[in-house]
């Protein structure tokens, strides 16, 4: 078994048996025009416009982007400048729901006949990676099949972050959607092998997916050890195939495409009903949650404050988009649910432990999945030694947070790695 | 909702801290220290107490004088004091123990910036300073249980300094070690307070390995390389085992060559460090004029640690050729 370093976390998957239910329709939603990696969309609606469910309200000509659709029917009450939790500012449409959920007439199953029409349809669906990074899916599918032929599709169902169970519920509730989505990708892109990679702390999902793929020779189920960050792209490619995605490479350079399991399932559902990405499954949990922890289908744009109210987490001191290891803190709970949010977690305690002097114990070095040396990176960062930072390959850091997690002196090593990256001038 | 905490990820931390690590080291040293107190009596306990108290007081005073955050709570000064005391003979005058504590904490540790910044192991450096400056006070070796009045002679040689007995049998010359291997293993020999009881030192070392405070690499490389060299040189398994159990080898390999600040970061580096220690110890013990070489070997390798670190950097996963430094 190919294994990289990592840390063992307590799983806290208390919501794994919570079947997904529809979250009550919010009265109003906020739809930021930047919910993906790449260029923000231009807002296609203005104050006073009426919109319907699935209507395209944001799009752009930029290559790296994905269109945005309205999750509700109703009226655009305002288009505002909006400060995202990531720190970026973009336009956002505020839509008041009329409660009718009238579906847009444009919503119909796409006509797919070949690779080009498949990729075009996925672009129109507004789909981005549902696992967290929010990479536009149509761009991932549109790799150069001549220069970098892909022979293996790795379906990322590791779900290595604590608390989150949304991908697990996807597999348990709609395994056939996952498989049909995979078959679509295999068919139109001509990828012979698919490996569905699941951490071994989810034996139910492994068993179910094995059963459902019994007669499918092209799909294998791979059980991976439960070790964080098993679901990180480079880590899962290495664990599943033994291939090393080198510095500056994409997985396609190694003949691999990595796709989140919920993304694959959503792709299939879109081809059936033509409904773009306007709602998603997410896990609502954390130690500040007092009731109704579970998995919900939440319309994109629903304010997090409504979710917290629903689960009795008004007393939370820290609220995260995503998991406790890589999640982003919300500065304000009026922030909306975005396309890539697989969880909203609320915690009672928000204070970080006090930082003490480095004792050179080497735990950061031993836990780094990419064999970086955060202790030396910190020294080079403090000395503003750009050449040394380059030699230490800080640009490879994927901010998984193992170093900060393991540090007995509680030094913010992962944060320093990101600051150090910014110190290196871009070519 | 306002008033939320915002911080960069990760939002979780392992249940580990510097003071917890130090506490684990203290727990690991405890059995060997206790054995020393049993063999060498209340005087040994008093030496340990003086060293610990002096180290803690010097640490606290230094931080106050230097106007830095108080670090005495991280327990590292307690570890240094305990280790230093365990490296002294039970008969050492208290003022010598205090001077040793001063050297360890003030000169070796705090003047270089405190915890994590010292280039040499404080307890080792202090032991060497005391050995060279107070040679006679530092070699008042006594027999185990000397305090009880049950043994005749009060003074004893350490296993490494003692004369080996020569005798002939059937025309062949034999040499006999002054102590049996059993005495060596349980620690009923002359020596420093905490270094004689091999059984308890191994127990403590295993505890640190199991709790992942130290890695297996250093002690295995240190003891292993020393044992292999001794075996090749003497050709005797018994002599080799005797050498491993004698003197400061075990306390050095498990507790001092594994000090974080003064030893290499990577496993590769730790192996190089351990082999270096084993080699130097072997050379001093076999050919040098000192009976014991563990402290010198560790101090020497401490000085080489920055170079070992530079040569044994981890190679990042998937990194293309490293960028050449501008010369």
C-alpha cells in the first residue's frame, strides 16, 4: 500500500446515519458571483428582475469560471458588493423568494451526443467540484487528451475531514447516481478504469458500492486507510495508483483525473432533469449544535444564520465552511452557503491555543504528507530568505494543516507556509 | 451573528504541548532515578533535589533578568535538573551540583535564547564542565548500599574504570570483568546516580518510544553502532554486552542523544547522529585516556547537528530538482 505521512484524527462522524432532508426554503438568498476557483461571473440580473428556479443569473466569457443559477423563484431585491469569507469582494444578487419555486423554462435535460456536447452541458450546469476546492468541472473534463491522456478516473470519496458525512450520504442514498455519473465520464472521455476511493472508516459505503459495481469491470472500489489528509488530490492519487503528481503538474500529467463522488452523482442528475447546481447536500454539525445535526439539501445562497438557528447553534463562537482541518472561518453568519460547502460546522470554543517557542521536535516534518520541513520554512520566512524558501519547496504546500495540528508549541506553521508562498515572486 | 472568532485553518490541535512532553520525559526518568536513590541512598536523592531546584530557580531568574516570557512552567528546567543530577555521583558536594546547574541553565541554555535554541545538551555540557573542573569531587564513586553500613568498603570503581581481574586456567590467560552482567543490568555497580540501572533506563526509554516522544532511530543507531564496533574489536559477546550496560551509554542513548533542540530533525539525520555517537564513544572507551566517552560523543555530535541537518533534509514529495543556490 502506498502511504504518505499524515495525522490520525478523531472522526466525529456523528451524522453518518442522518438521512438527508430538504432544508426549509429561505425567504431570501444571497448569491455571490464568485463561488468557484477562477474568474467571477458577471451578474446577469438587476434590481427588480423576476427570476425562476434554475435561471442563469451569472456568467462570463472567462475560460476559468462556471455560470451561476437562481435556487429560488422570486424577485431580485438588490445587487450588492459582497465581502466573501475568503476575503475577496464580488457582486452578489439578493433574491427574495415568492415561495412558489416556479421552474425556469430553460431547465430541460441537455442533448448529449459526444465529448464536446457533454462538456458544454456540464458547463451550463454550473457544476464545480463539490468536495471543497470548487474547481469548475467542465475545465477538469476538458483536458488535452492528446498531450495528457487519462487512463484512470479516481473518484474521491475519502471524506477524511472530521464531522463531514455529506459524501458518505451521497453514496448511501444514491449509489446509482454516482455510478451513472462515472459511466458518463468514462463513456464520453474514454477513460478505461475508475477507482472509487473510500476511507476504511466507512465500511457500509465500501460494501454498498462494491455490491452495486459487481458487474462493472471498469469500476473498482479501493478502501484506503483512514488517515488525514487521505482525500487531498496528490495524496489520493498516490494512494490509489502509486503515481506521483510532481511539482507543477496536474493529475492529468500522470494520466489521472480526480473527481469528488458527489460531483459525479450531480453530473448524472443534471443529464436526467436538466436542473443546474442550485442546491447541495451539506452536513450541519459541530459541538455548538444543540439539535437537528444532520445532512440537508440546502439551496445555494441560504444564509448560514438560518442553518445555525435551525440546529440551535446560536451560541457558536466559531463557524466554519467545511471541515475543522481546512475549513474557512466565517466572520459573520450572514454569509451564504456556496457551491463548494460540504459542511457548515459550529463550535463553542473559538480561541486558538497559546503559541510557545519551537523545541525542534520534528513533529511537523514527520506528519507532512509531502515531506516538507515547516520548522525550516518558518525560520526562512522570518529571515525573509526567498531563495531558501524556494529550496524548501514551500510552493508544494497544500495547506492541509497537519504541521500546525501536530505542533506541541502550537505554532501556526500552516499559516506561515501560506505567507511564505506569497513572499516568493511569481514568474 | 457577530463576535465570532476568525483564524486560519486548521481549527484543531493535537492534545500535546511542550510541558506535556517534558512531563512524559520526567515520568520516563523516574524509575532509573528511583533505582539510583535505592542504591546510593538519601544523599543521592538530595543531589537530585538540589539540581532540580537550582535549575528551576536559575531558569526563572534568567527569564526575569532577560525580561522574557516566563518559561519555567514548561518543565524543561526540571528535566535538565533531573538529568544533570542523574549524571553526578551521589557524593558530589552540593555546591558543585549548583555550579553544574548554573552552567546548564544559564550558560548553555538561556544565554543562547532558552528552550529550543541551545546548540549543546545542557546536562551533558554541565557534566563535562564539572568532570574537567572538579575531577576529584566528580569521582567519589561509592558502592551500592554504602549508606546502610552493610558493605565494607565505601569507595568503588565504576564498571569502566575498574581493573579487570587476570587469571590463568589450564595454561590460558583469562580476564574477568569486575561486575557480573546481572549486576550490570540491575545497576548494582558504582557510578553516577542515574546511569547504573540499565533495566530502568531501558524501561523509561521504551516508554518514551511508545508515547512517541522520541523515535527509535537514535537509540538503535547509537547502541547498535557501539555494539557492532565493540564486538568487532573485542570479538566477545559478553564484553560487548558489558560495554553496552556500563557507564552512561543507555541514559545517553535514550535520554540525551534524543534531546530535540540539539539533535537532527529527520530520521535519516537521527541515524547519522546515533552512529556518530556510537563511533566516538567506542573510540574514546577503547583508545582514549578517559574511561567514559558518552558525554563527549554526544557533545561532539551536538556541534555537528546543523551540518547533519543540512545534509539530511527530507526530499519533498514530487519535487523537481532543487533550485541551485546563487553563489
